[in-house]
């Protein structure tokens, strides 16, 4: 009850802040972003925000820059973020007490969901059942079975659901997919992918806003169906560190890598996963690892070697190497292609044969055609091509893909099934590490093999 009173109070205070800034419901002056009603196209998507945390503020920046959207409502469990979101939107959207109130309000076509992972399923299904199209942040799920529930809810509702692993909407990753499909890399049997960070923020030891307290944070709203615990600002603002709300590095970061790998390879899910997870350094009360290594075997005929560390960033924050018999592709800030050097080199083997036989070997036309005379010849170099992504950022492009889906009523590039599979792999990694044994995927059931 106490929480409820606080919540109502702080919503009233948030609305008052907007008004004090001269950002009333009909005002467009003072908006931080280009948000001019004069540019309004006839058919805007009225969008509500469930959760206006750090990521939602980034996404809101892009949403506000797109004339296809009108931000009309929002709810959150911390007053400071609502205040900032009102400031960012020129005070126009309505603040609702919680997602239920927002979803019951008239005139909202779609919602962005940017809440902690343990809330994703409930928020997504409630929104679909309320007839909204949904842009849901990654990872789709907090547990594997939730994925099936969301997939079914999408089907039943006939609504659109886009999952928020935005990188697959970039021309760079689309190009990577095209190159792989063309066969230029030959037979691809191995992909190495990694996430590397080395800072407190990178390890989610985020600063806590000084005004956060039981008066400004709605603890029970945050907890939802998570285990009951006493009020904790660490848990509220650093929820990724705790398995009550998140699957840690695997579900938070590897999920992006998995979305990309599945997209560029046209793959579904690995049949087997083994993994090891350790907490070596960030012993701040968290119960998730800071170092994870995993091996994923895909029935499509390749293996993924996945690694993540919060203790070194020398390899760049995120990267992929796609290794084929004819060439290798690196995906990072750039997309680079290096061809393998053709030809065989058995010189050191035949150098141990009787000399007449060695000479004869090199007179054979088949050998002449296949052997490189000297593997280390400086004139024998692999060809390299490289592309750099320019233009709009990945989130804006992913939102554009969502808009296209909403208008065409065709599911977007990362639908619920793609999101389910991308999130299932991190869940398998966590489980394999916990059980210290391989775990297996059942493709027919889209779930763990029992
Ligand atoms: N796509 C990306 O690149 C990307 C980047 C960062 C985060 N994310 C995802 O975005 C989501 C949010 O992450 P974040 O970093 O913004 O976390 P955050 O803690 O900054 O934001 C979460 C917000 O949800 C609010 N909240 C909690 N329970 C709520 C409830 N029941 N109803 C309404 N609001 C509630 C919190 O008050 C908070 O403001 C996560 O799923 C995360 O994985 C995606």
C-alpha cells in the first residue's frame, strides 16, 4: 500500500516537472529532439514505453527522430527516469501508473518494452493481448519455456513482435549474410565470437542516482514475479548482476552474437552446448560469472567458439571470425574478407624421400598444378576486401524494420521465433555451465532435450 501511495505521488510529481519546464501536453517548444508536429505524416504509430531506463532513453532518441512515431505514454518504476523521459519528449506523453494502466489506455498502437529481463514475457504477452504491436528488448526471455508462450501469444493475437537485437538490421551484417550465402568463403566449419570488456560500467557496476530511495523507486513493481527480497538499490540498478532477474553475460551480451550468427548463417540452434563460467574479479555480491567460454555444435555443419570476459578488452568489445575453406570473414566495426591461400605444400615431406623420387614428384603435372613451390613466398598473398558501415545507426534501422512490419503486417527481421532461438542458446550456456555437462536442443519441440 505504501508503495502505491509513493508511486501515485511520484507520477504526479513527474507530470508537475514537465509542466514546470513549460512542456505541457500540447506544447512542442523546448523539445530536445526534432519533434515538430508540422512534419507529422498522416499515419503515425502511437507508441507507449513500458520501462524508460537507460536503453529506452537511447531508443527514444531514435524514435523521436522518426516522423513515423508519436510517443504517447510511458511507465516506469523509478521517478528519475520518468522525469528525464518527459524532458526528452517535451512533456507530451502521458505517464501511467504501470503497464496495465498504459495498456488499457485508448489510442496506443504499439509499445516498446525496455524492462529487466524477468519482466519481458509478462509485459510482452500483456501487450499482445491488449492488441498492441511490440518492440521488445533482447533477450526475448528469462527462461526457455517463456519463448514458446510468447510465440503462441504472437500467433494468437495476430500482432507484430520485433526483438531488439538491432545489429542484424545493419547493411554490414546483411552483406555478411549475402557473402556467406554466395559460397565465397567455401565450407564454413568454425565461427569464433567474443565479447570483451574491462571497466566497472562494462561489468554493470553502474553508478546509482543519488536521489534513488524507497520514495522514488517502486520496489514491488520492479520485483514482479521475482523472489521477494528486501529493498536494494544495487539489485534495482544493477539487476544484470543477479540471476533473479537476468542470465548475466550470456543472456545480456552473447544473445547479440547469437542473433547475428543465426542470421548470417541461416541457422536455427545448436544441437549441443558445453560451457564453463567463472567469477574471477567482480566480487561485488553478484551471482553471475565474469568469464564464460562455450562451444556450440550446429547440425548445419559448424561449431561456434564463444568467449566473454569482463577483465580484458584488447580484442575489441565484440567481434566475429567466420572461417571457411576458401576465406575468412571478420565482422566488427568493419566487415573484412581475406581469401585463403590456395595450394598444397608437401615440400618438407618429400625432402625426406630419396632424391630421385623427390625430383620425380615435382615432375608430375598434377603436383605442379596443386603444389605451391614455397609456402612462405612473399609474393603469395591472400586477397583482402573490406567494407565499413556508414549512415544511420543500427537501432534506427531496426526500428525502421519494425515500422515496415507494422505497416505491412508481415513479421519483422527478428520475430519471436528468431528471438526465442537466440535467447535459448545463452540459457543453454548457463545451464551447461551450472550442470558442468553438455545440454542438448530438440529442434522439433524448439526446447531443451529432456
Ligand atoms: N539492444 C541493446 O543494445 C540493449 C542495450 C542495453 C539494454 N538492452 C535491454 O534493455 C532492457 C533494459 O535494460 P536497461 O539497461 O535499460 O536497464 P535499466 O535498469 O536502465 O532500465 C530498466 C527500466 O525498467 C524499469 N522497470 C522495472 N520494472 C518495471 C516494471 N514492472 N514496469 C515498468 N518499468 C519497470 C526500471 O525502473 C528501469 O528504469 C534489458 O532487457 C536489456 O537487455 C538492450
